[in-house]
C-alpha cells in the first residue's frame, strides 16, 4: 500500500537531516583528530606524524583509564642508512608482536629471567602510567613502559638519592626491550627519552632499576645521562634475589647537587 504523501515527505526530510548531521560530524572528527587526544591507547593519534610532530594522546591500562599529558612522536635518524626510529603509544594490537620480541630478548640477554613466563602479562602492568613502542623502517622493534612504583627498596633508594619525600614524586621506567636485530640504531635511547619526558609531564622524576650483571643495559643508561644511585638487593616472593642498580635521571640543577 502506498504511504501518504506527508509521511514520504517527513521520511525524506529526516534522511536529509541525517546526511547533513553525519557530514558535519565527520568534518568535526577530522578537525578534532588534529588537536585533541585519542580516547583510547592505540595508533590513531600518534601513528600519524603530523607536521608539528606533536600530538595529544590518552593511554589506557587493562583496567584503568588515565588522563594523558602532552607527548611527542619522536623521530631519530639512524646513523647507518638514514632510517628513522619512531616512538608512539602502545596499542593492544602490538602485544602479540611484542611478546615475540620479548622472547628473542629473553633468549639473547636472559631478560626477563630465563624461567618460563607469560611475556604478554610481563609487558602489561596494572601500575603502568603509560607504554610506548618503537618502529624502525615500519617494523615494531622495541617497547618501554612507565610505572608508578617498583619494590620498596628501589623506591627508598631513589627517594634518598633525589631528596624527595614521596613515592608519588617518582615514576619507574620499566619493560625496556629492543629486538636484538635492531640494536645500535638509537632505539633504546629514543624509548628512554620518551618515557623520561612523560614522567616529567606527570610531575614525577624518572628512575629505573636494572640487574647489575646486565652490562649492555647499564652502559646504555650511563651514556644516556642517567646517574647510578647505588646497588640494592631486590627480594621477590618466590625467594629469588637480584642485585640491582638504581638509576635516576636528575635535572641539570639536581645533577650539580649529586656531584
């Protein structure tokens, strides 16, 4: 049965309004994507390297959504062939590939510990303030995270060295891995700089802990300007003990005081 003319006109008007609304929304979304945060951790905002090279992002952990400060998509020229290292926010889609990289790092360096573990779970932590990945020539090659805390003995030493009163003034750089096949290309330093900058934006001072026998990692932190705050004994629930160094990254004024 044919519909009355007024119903046909009403439906046509509604359809036209819907098209106008969708068009305006799409334009608004395009404008917003250039100036406002992506709501969820992932590729959308930071994967586009816009002309200013600066974007606003929001990161999420598995159960906690966090407001995210202004961060940069940092690029570094590779000394060998001019390839760039690009650091961006980690997304859920990255985790399978990162677990493969972590397994290669584990076989190559013994980090994380050589006993079997769920490497995806190792990379994702409830205490994370944020996490980033590095790409080289479009391939995922590294990862770093920023945590609220480490073991009490680490936090105590860092507070003592930096002269701060509260753990809330500190952020722990953690879960740094670089694919063995992509080393000596500036990947580790690019990730360190991103995590350290994010810690400052949170109003916290970056610190980290590393097992004292990991010579390559200790050399990287020293070259990157970190200060060794001394050795601590890290004891874990399974009874294992690790002798580790605590590193801090002081500002220029703090560095003068620490000398």
